[in-house]
C-alpha cells in the first residue's frame, strides 16, 4: 500500500473538519491507497497548469489534491 503524507496546511485543515466530513475524506484516501492506478476512479482527474503532475479527487464539496510518488527500493 502507498504511504499517505499530509502537507502541514492540509493536516491543520483536516483536524478542523467536522467528524462526518473527516470520515468521508479518510474513506476517499483509503480508496486512493488501494486502487492502482487511482486515475481509474471516476471522480479523479489530472490537474493542469501550475498543478501539473498532481491529481484531484472530489469528496462532496471538498477537493482532495494529491500526488503519486513512485518509490524504488534500490534493490
């Protein structure tokens, strides 16, 4: 499974979300972690312009912006 890291601003915002909304975001993130590739999900779209290389996923009225980082184990 992919690790999930939050930007400090996103983590601060996430902590202030109501519990029900926070649960929705956590469920969406878990779906992202287990779907390969996440772009196959219907609500995931590639970002363009300044955000090129990032993806966005709608979770209700919120937009979760993420980047997929491929890790190589050096073997």
